[in-house]
């Protein structure tokens, strides 16, 4: 898990960066976003990219337990706290300029990026 876009020559949109910033510490976010590293599940847990790691055979059971637990929390207070925690990200996303979005989109169409993505697809489909 991680953000391997930069390794392919692709940028990250403000939406992705700000959402990640809510969940990851500055050093972890910078390392993942700038280095394009991919982490195993335990590494993703250690840096805060995921909240929990469970064996595949217990994933559905644990997901249902977590959903039941969250559904028991009074929604009004939960929603207010969640909005407050995410307000900086929502404001930063709203403030992103059209030019910034265009710069991100341009990374997708760069010739070097297209070559890197093509090579990554070839490697994945060869396995």
C-alpha cells in the first residue's frame, strides 16, 4: 500500500494529498508521497495508512464487527467531530486552484509518464 504515482511520473491531486494528510504524520506522508514507496500491511499499519490489519479469512467478520461498533455511536456527535477533524483538508481542497489541478493532469499525459506506466502494466501482466 502507498502512493507509487510519483515513481511513475504522476503527481497527486490535492484531494489525495489532503486526505492523506488527515491520517498520516508529516514525515510518513512525505516519504510515501515523494518516494513512491509501497508498504506491506504491517508497514501501512505502523505509519497510520490503515487502522488495522487482519488475516484474509477474518476480514469479513472483522469488517462487520467494526461496522456494528461504529453504527452504535450516536450520529450527531460523530458527524460533528468528523467534520471538525477534516475541516482543514476540506478547506485546502476547496482552495486548490484550477491551475494546480491542470498541473496534476498534465503529469498523466507526459511522454515519460506514459512510458513508465506502460512498463509497469507490462510487468504486472507478465506475472
